[in-house]
């Protein structure tokens, strides 16, 4: 029975084995076909073939280059340029013979080592610097006089003419007419620190006379200036030598010598010129610290009056100024004192000496705001007698470097009887152009 069962199962086993063999054969065949059709393997084989071909070509090119170098001829020597030079010289000679002899021969010599000359200062030679200033005041006095006044208008023209000289013209326009206040030629680069002015100029007497009206610390000149030199101060025509000395004792030292016509009507002959007037001044400046400087000077001018009498004015001045570094826009203090003496002979030849002076104290208390007071006193001529005196407190506010407002109250004693006069002044000053309120 078992044998029958075995016989019955045999056909089924044979069939299963046949199926397994068939599947195995197909699997092996499939694997072999896949390996033959793998793209990565094919790409690697192609790259290897290209590389071999490339190396073969490089070898052939190197061999060919070596063969060409072996066949190249020897280098030839460079041809000489002498024939070309000779030919060019022959052409030039033929051209000269065809043109004939020159009509004239000009010899130009150039200095071997000439120092260069800068032209920076005369860049505006065709376009001078022009400035203008205006001063308008309003006055109210105890004599019931109230008025607005165009105190002064100035036109200022300056220009550098060449590296050695410059010029300046200042026209003052007032209600009573037009006046040439300054007009001079200046040589400022002479040897030894010497400066020369030729023309009409405000003279270097004391620290304030050189300043124009719009640059003064108060609304007008001190009473002693007005009494000895006139309302507009001392300005004449002639020569001015100013010498900046070395430093033998002070931080800076200046000596001034001026020879001018005696044009000043108050001190000298006025328009009826007879003799020269001579001015001398010595000024010394000390920088005491980073914040403080001290300056003092001696001044003197002598000449003749219209009656050929001797006339002279002498003065001494002191200035102390304090401006703390880093705070110069907010804090500062200046004190100035000047004393003058006038010696003038009368018609009988008797000398009449007059004394006068002023002092003022000015402080910067806030940005652009100044507070100060000036005291004046001057003796009157013998025919008048007595003296003039005054105290002038003031407040100055700089709106900007172009515009300035000032309020002053003046209390004066005038004449031989000491008559009192009060004056309240509002002053507006403005300026346009590169040269504004110059204080020298």
C-alpha cells in the first residue's frame, strides 16, 4: 500500500523538481542579462577608452613638437639701426636746405633751478572780494529827542594783486556824504616780518582806532578819541611800516612807524597841509596760559597844526582777556584800559595839556550774549573848561556772525557845568561778504 502511495506521488515530485529547475535557469539568465546591460559599468568603460585615446594624442603632439624644434634654423642677429638713423639725418638736412637760412635766431635761456612761485593768493585777481556792512540806530535822549539814524554803510573791496601785494578800498556812506575811509596797497611778505601800507588807512594808535565803526565793542568810539581825533577817529594818508619782531621777551612784539599827511582836522592842520605827522607804536603780547592773554602798548603821534604850532598825542593801553578752552562760545571776559594825553601849543606858544581815557569790562555770559560797561572821561580845552564823562552799560546779542543787536544806556556829564544827559540806543548791525566785523 505504501508502495502504491509512493508510486502515486512520484509524478508530482518529478513535476515540482522540473518547475524549480526551470525557475533557477531563468533567474541565472536574467542576472547575466542585467549585468550586461548595467549603465554605470558601460559609462566607466567609455571614460576609460576616452582617456586612453587622449593620452595617445598628447604623446603624438609632444613628439611632433620635438621634431619641429630640432628642424628650426639658428636665430639671426638683430639688424643695426644705424642706416635708419643716417637716413633720417639726411632727410632733415635736405629739409633745412630747401627751407633756406632762418630770418632771425632767438635764444631762450631757462634758469637751471628756479624756485616755484605760488599763485594761490591772486586767484581772485579778476574777481575781488566785496563786502558790505550796515548800521542803523535808534536814539532816545533826556532832551526829548527821538530819532532813527542810518549811522553808516560801508562797501569794502579787497583783492590779492600778486604773491607779494594786496589792496583794499573802503567807502563809508553817511547822511552827510561819502568818504574814502581806507584805500591802500599792502606789501605783507617783505623780509624780516615787515609789512608796508601805502595809501589812506586808519592808523595804529591804541587798540581801537584801527577798527571800523561796525567792529567796535560799543556803538561809538570813546569820548577821548572823539575829543582828540574827531568823531571817526584817526585816519590819514601816507606810509605805514609794521614790523613783527622776533621773541626776545614777549610771545609777540610789534613796532609800528607811520609817516602821514597832517589831514586830521582836530589834531593837526586838516586840509591845509604844512608838515608830515609821525606815529610810533610798540605792542607786546603775552600768552599767560591756554585761557588768558595780556597785551600792552605805547602809542604816540606828533605833527603841526594849521597855525604851525606843535601838536602831539600820547597813549598807553592794557588788555587782559580770558577765554576758557572748549567754552569760548559760552564764557569769556575782557578788560581794557587806555590813557591818553594831548599836548598842543596855542597861538601864543603856550602848551595846553589835556588828559583823558576810558576803560571797559565785557563778559560773555551765554552763547552769543555779551554784557559790558564802559567808563569815559576827558578834559575839555581851556576855552571850554571842565570835562566830559560818561558810563555806558550795554547788552550785545549776536544773532549770527552776520547780524548783531545791541542795547545801550548812557549817562553823561558834559561841559564845564557838568550837565547831565541820558541816552538810550538800539543798534542793528549786519554784514555780507567774506570780510565782516574785522577787529584787526
